[in-house]
């Protein structure tokens, strides 16, 4: 769709974002007969997988589970080439879905949504687009991604650098040429750890600037086994049920045993087995208390540190790579040859805790110990997660109150189910803050939210209702419940993006519902069954105006 064709009509829904969430939301609502338009800042569909084209980008949830499950036809028509598909293949899959469901005709690309104001008199949203045009919709659906606002820290002198600069989350479409170049990578989260081994193979010299050493375990990727794919397709209904009822949206879950119940020898055997299998959960599912009991956590942390010591040949470099925070309190990372990369002659590691970055110069990076000369600088510095993309839009609810003002402090982040927030009728957030979202296989969480929102809009239509809004007591109770669950885990003891700690000045607070996707689904279904308990429902008031 080219120009904004919807200026003069009231749409049933405007959806922001054409990643996995926005695409399914469009398909679902359109199928139910609603008028709906999607606005997307990028030039095409894909969201995360459109923007994050850095070398080594791949999923960390097994591909057979990291895809849509709502359509058996889609499932049967697509075959993943490996256990963890790379970004180009995931983007091909997304394009396949967009073509197959003919989604693009209702998506306007290269269009940012800049503002959305609730019009109380007309019970609808006035939405402003980056091209200066406006559109009106009854429902405003933010499918804008949890990790779509890339973060480049405000280093002194950043504009002076004469070389090339890239952020992993805004990677160019053309191949970046590292051949023979002096490359610097800042950041060793999931993105940095995926990119570093590949950049090292091509670069003349690679310097990694690390602030916090990370736990990472092997991906153990392999070519898809046709028999496993056949069985998965044959049993998909049962597998999907297990995913729905699980903790993290994958069919298995933590073993029902404490790490402290086993002898050190038995624990070592169990950890070795998990390590050998590879993948995101093989190690963290070995015991059920690694995320909550300090002594249990220490055992797995020490196991990984021993692996790092064994892999990295230079003991001084190995020392710098030793993680000390509680394992699993940042999203666990899986890698291919990450620690091995530090045995290469063309790679060195700078410990930013010992020598902080003072400035970016025209020729590189100056730390407290000296200047590192660079041709190319890669920021693998993550995202202003969850609230970041929402705050980039001037969202205003009743009485003109902005979402940013409402959520001004960490403790003020208040949502109901992570889907809605009081004072903002007919605003829905797909995988919003205080939902399981980033703690889960996001495909499970996305589909559950989209289905819930579509059902809710259907309920309003069937009952001649115009607006739905979370009540203050309901969101108070939900936010309290989210915080209480988080407080039971070790996650709140670590500075992480889950806690908002990666962004200067961002209020601290745990950002998601940590009770698991199974429990969360039950709660949502229960609320629906009780006629949207905790929400207030409004009939049309338009006649009165
Ligand atoms: P996104 O894919 O982020 O899409 C949101 C879209 O909204 C973007 O295209 C953006 O341009 C657009 N948008 C935002 N604001 C505006 C605006 N104001 N106006 C117009 N458009 C706007 N999750 C997993 O479960 N497993 C994984 O293996 C996994 N790997 C990941 C790897 C990387 C590198 C990253 C960054 C994230 C990963 N995630 C993973 C999380 C991933 O974000 C989700 O799985 C999923 O792709 C999110 O889809 P989405 O549609 O909700 O959001
Ligand atoms: P991230 O986990 O937030 O990592 C950012 C890195 O940059 C960290 O090492 C951080 O250090 C560092 N950093 C940030 N600001 C800095 C500063 N001012 N100075 C020095 N270093 C700084 O971001 P990410 O790696 O992009 O990953 C974000 C999330 O996206 C992941 O947790 C995951 O959910 C998802 N993801 C998934 C995959 C996958 O495997 N499928 C791949 C990429 C991303 P500190 O740790 O000290 O803050």
C-alpha cells in the first residue's frame, strides 16, 4: 500500500508494526471481517528479523517451535533447514507467510506512527503518521516489539568517529566488509556473542570491548532431521498443547529436582549432559531451583566458569571472561565458538571494568588506559527494551495523560496482564511489559495475545460495546503480582535489561510476568470467562455528544 488511503474513514483497528505480532494480528482481524491497517517503519515485513541482519544472527528457540502454530497448512508447507535457523532463513519464512496470507496489501511500509491520542468524545484513537497524515481507529494495537528500539550509549565524541559504525539491530542490507579491517565490537550480550566469532574470521584485527562477562553455552546446531520434522508435524496438536501449558513456551520444562539434592559428582554428570545437548534450556532445565536458590545457582555458575577456563588458552584472558552474576538472571546465551575465538591471534579483549571508555575519537576508542585504533565500530549494545518503543510514540489516553508520564517511575509501570493499562481504553499491547513475552518462546506469547485481543474485540462487537479499559484496582493487583513473583527469583539481584538497568536514567523494575506462559494463559482465559473481569466496558456515548 502506498500513500495513506485511510485518512477519512474510521478503521476498526490500526496495528503498529509488521513483525510476527503485527502480521498475525492483521491476518486474524481481517479474517474476522474488521477493517484494519498496519503501519511499519521498515521497508518490508519481518520486524526483528528485518532489522537484525548482523553476521551470525539466528534464533535461540529451536526453529520447529519458533514459528506460527495457528495454521497447520503453514506448518506443513515450511521446512527448517537446521535446529536453529539463521536470520536470512527466518526472514524468508516471514516473507513466505506474508505472501501466502496476502498481508502486504494492508500494510503501509516506511511509515512511522508518531502519535496516538484517545478521543474520549468519539471513543476512538486519532493516530498521527510520520508523513504528517492522520488516521482514526476504534482500536490502537501496539505490535511494536519488545526489542525494537536499538540503544547506542551516549559515549563522548561519538560523532567524531571517521570510520564505519553499525548497530546490530539496524544492520545494513548489503554485506558489511570486514576484510583486513581493524574492527571494534562493544557489547557481549546475545547479539555480540553471535557476531564476534564470525567477524573475527574475516577482520584483520578484532578488539572486543566487554563490560560484563557472560555465561554462554554451546548452541550445538545441526541440520534438521527429516524424521524429527515428520514426527513433530504428526504430533503437533499434542506438542502445541505442551508448549501452551509450559513455563517458557517450549514442550519441555525444568526437571523436578533441586541441584542441592545431588552429589557434586552426579551434578557434574548432569551438567555435562545438558552442556553436550546444547541449546537454550538444556543446562537451565537440569534442576528446578537454579533461578531461585543462590547455592544452587552457584553450582551451575561454577560449572560454566570451569568450561571457560578450559577453553580459553591464555589464563589472563580467561580471567577477564569469568562471569560472576547469578546464572540465568540475564537471558541465557548460546553460542558457536565464542570462547574459542579468544584463542585467535587476531582477537583481543578489553575489560571495560578495568579501563572504562572515556571517549570515541576520530580514529577509534579511548579508554582510561589508551587509544584503540579502529576502522569499523560495531555497537552490540542492545535495546531500550519493552517501554522504549512505546515511549517513542506520543501515546495519550483520557484527559490527555501520556503513557510516558503515567509510567514515569519504575514502580509506576502499571499494566493489566501486560495487554492494557488504565486510562487508555482500546489500547492493546502485544507482548507488552508485565506479560511473559521476553521470558518465553515469543511465538507462543505473540499468538496467545493476538488471539486474546481478537476475541476481546469480538466480544465488544457482539455486545454492542464501544470501549474496554483496565480498571485501576486490577492493574494495581496485576503489577503487584508481577513484582512479587519476580522478587522470588534471583533475577531482581542482577543489573540487566530485564530490570531496565542497561539504559541510563531508566527506572529499575522487573519488566515481565515470570510465572510462566501456562499459568498466564490460564489467568487470561479465566478473566475472559468472567466477562472481562478487571476491565470496565462502555457502550457507545457518541449519541450523547
Ligand atoms: P518486532 O519483530 O520487533 O516488530 C516490531 C515492528 O514494529 C518493527 O518492524 C518496527 O520497525 C515496528 N515499529 C516499532 N515502532 C514503530 C512505530 N512507531 N511506527 C511504525 N513501526 C514501528 N525471541 C524468541 O522467542 N526466540 C528467539 O530466538 C529470538 N531471537 C531474537 C534475536 C534477536 C537478534 C532479537 C533482537 C530478538 C529475538 N527474539 C527472539 C525476540 C523477538 O523480538 C521476537 O521473537 C519477535 O520477533 C518479536 O516480534 P514482534 O512482531 O512482536 O516485534
Ligand atoms: P544486551 O543483551 O542488552 O547486550 C548488550 C551488551 O552491550 C552488553 O554486553 C552490555 O554490557 C553492553 N553495553 C551496553 N551499554 C554499554 C556501555 N555503555 N558501555 C559498554 N558496554 C555496554 O543486547 P543484545 O545482545 O542485543 O540482546 C538483547 C536481547 O535480544 C537478548 O537478551 C535476547 O532476548 C535477544 N537476542 C536473542 C538472540 C538469539 O540468540 N536468538 C540474539 C540477539 C538478541 P552489560 O552487560 O554490562 O550491560
